[in-house]
C-alpha cells in the first residue's frame, strides 16, 4: 500500500491540469509512479499479490479503476494501455461479485461517475455568474 500512495497526487494533477502543454510532463511523472507500483505487484493472478483479493487490492484498485477511466475520458491518457498489469487488476476487480453488487446497489456506472468529476477536470473554475464550469473540462491529450 505504501508503494501506491505516490500514484495519487500525479493522477489527480493530470486530471485537474488546465495547461495542455503540461500534459506530457504530468503523464510521464504519473507513468513513472505507476511503473514503480507495478514492479511491486505479483504476477501470478489478477490481484496485487497472491491469488485472492487482499487489502492491497481494496486500497489501490478502486482508485485506479475510477481515475483510470476518468483520466482517459477527460485528458485522453490511458493508464491501462501504458500499464497492462493495471488493466488486469481493474478487470479482476470489475468481475468480483462484491464490486458488481455495490455498483448496482448504488446505481453507479462509469457514465454516471464522469459528471461527478467534471469539477476536477475544470479545476473548480466557474463562470463569473457561477452557472457553468469554464475550466479545460474534456480535452484531447496535449491540446
């Protein structure tokens, strides 16, 4: 879990970034942190270590699952393509009956979560009259 903590700040920074010129630098920093995390993972299953879900999975994977698709949606950067081992973690988590039950019970889908994070993607920037977000929002990587 200690190896995952350094991932949090760079992934949020990339999502909140309002300067397209900084996308590549932020993605590079994020990728380096993710690679360090990946190197600590076991390779024998779809979980962080061992063949069953552990506290390490519960700690890291929901965050990776959520911010993985959010960064792809809002910034066009795919952490799972860059780090296939993380894609396997996310897939294993999605397939867990417990995960599916919580998502169903709460009525959550990726499509419903995206607008909940628009404030991050706009870096909390609102129009002067406060009626619309005016930050970068959804954009193409580097643009």
